[in-house]
C-alpha cells in the first residue's frame, strides 16, 4: 500500500506536550508493514480505497439539518472541527470535559499518563496513524463517586467537500472509582472524500459504571477505520452498544481488557448493509484476571451484493479462573449475492471456566413468511418485518428511550426506503 498520508505527516498545530506522542506514532507507522489481503486480520477488507492523498479540512461554516436529542449535553464536530466551545457544556460536579489543546498543566499531565494505556498499537495499526497526526482530542474525567446520568452526545459530521480530507478523532474517557457515566458517539455523513481515523479509550476504575454507544451512520463513499479500547478495573461494568451502516469502507476494532476481578462487559452490535457496501468488525476480549464475565452479541443483515466481516475473539489467560464468557454472531442474508465472513474464536488457557461461542448464517424463514402472507401481508412487507425482528431485541435492550426512538425509524428506513413497507414497525 502506498503512503497515502504524505500530506498529513507534517508538523501540525496542537499543544507541545503531544509532540512526543506524534513523533513516536510517526516512527511506528513508518516502520510498520501495511496490511494486504494476505494479512490474516485484513484478509476480507481491502484498503485500496485509501490509495489517494488526503488533506486536513478547513473549518466549515456550520451544521446542516437537525440532530437528535438524547436528553443530555451535546458537542458537534464538522469535518473534525468543533462547533462552539466545550465551556458551553453544563456538567455536574466532579465531571470535567476538556479539549487536549485547552488542557491545564495538571489536566495535560493526567492525559499524558492515561492516553494510550488501553491501546495495543501492535494489534491496531491505525492507532499509530492516529498518534502520528494527533493535534487535539477530548478528555472526559469523572472523579470517584461522580455521576453523569444524562448522556454526553458527541457528534462527528462529515460534509461533501473536496479535495479528499481526513478526520483524526480521539476520545479519552476516565471514569473514577464507583463513578458512572453515559456517552454516545455519533458519526454521520455521506462524503465521497472523507476518511475518519477514530480512536476511543475507555478507562474504568474500581466499581465504575459506563454506558457507551457508538453509532457509525456514515454511508455512501465514506471511509472509517476506528477502534474502541477499554480497560476495566475490579468490579467495573461496561455496557457498550455499536451500530454500523454500510459504506465504501468501514473497519472497527473493539478491544476490552480486564485488569481486575469481578468486572463485566456487555458488548452488543448491529450492522446493516446493502448495495456494494462493506463493514468489518473485529473484537478481542482479554480475560487476564479471574472472576470476570463477558456477554457479546452481534447481529448483521446483509443485502444485495454487500459484504460484512465479523471476527470475535475471547482470550482466557491461564490465571483467569472462574471466567464466564459468551459470544454470539448471527447473520441474515437477504440476497443470494450477499456475503458474510464470520469467525468466532475462543482461546482458553484456564480450566475452571464457562465459555460458549457460535455463529449462524441464514436466510429469511419461509415458514414465517408463509404465516405472514396468509394473514394478508405482502411479501415485500413481510421481508421487512422479519428482518426488523431479527435485530429489534438488541435495540429494545437499550436504556435510553430517546435513543431507541431515534434508531427504530432509522433502521426501518435502512431495511426499506418505501415507507409503506415500514408503517407497522415504528
């Protein structure tokens, strides 16, 4: 793969204390072997669409269209540039939010100490690229026992401007001992020229609780390679939900590492593709300590000539006794040309564990189709109803009612652009 970021590996703005991380990232990126179709982790995802030059987008005029209201505070970035100020966000006591560029000396020290602690750069190549071009980011910190009950909604919009541009997104969340928070990340746009490289780190202290949602709603020619990396201390709880709509290129790496006993992670996701779209989810759960539990469920609906990839790995280390972990990936193909490459993995080196994994690939149930048609539902509407039912369980499990109200019509429209076929679903 040619070096498609020549225009980005130059000195950029940003605080001086990030310079060392940028230099280290550039060195690692330059020395790394770029993935090809012979690289196992990239076997089914080609990067040829990145074979072009990218620039950093200039600030845009503003936001077009309405954004959903999930009941909390909201920050909006357009083409990588913050609209307004972080200072406009009203947060409860014990909760702070700051841009890297605006961090005080003490905040910068804490960011430096925590940034990258949950990321394994040797396993996530594009984390090196993110570091190499890192000029800014967001740092959310909760002191022990603080509560951020209403969601912090962080929106990243990409426009259709030219020439081809890149967005380097970085979010660091540190939830202190016994604190709790809700964070919703929201990516949207149909730009044929935007490449987003997004990294989110979630650090949960002992007894911390975090509800996290990442909505990857970019479509069309949008390209997004990102990662969510979590480090869970003793008795912490991470509830993380992911949704990806298809686009030209979308690859998301999810990594969770247990650093203390008694921690739990619910990791759920949905991906919807049609046309010639592509989505690739890779997850890796590292059970390195005993008495931790994982429940991971991903479901995909793939239509037309779209291609999806799911690789879920749960790694049980020798000292991780009394682990319980379950991984499920179910896929629905709505066309003969659609394709899913799925590989659930269990790698177990402890003997006192309860683990299960599985994957299914199926087409619409003709028995259920017949049942609906005998009750006056035409075939097209029946297909939409059955497809929606395949994923609705994961949507219903979300705690935020405003989020569910936003997702239901969105998912229905993805299953059929004809509103007559979705009138019974929302």
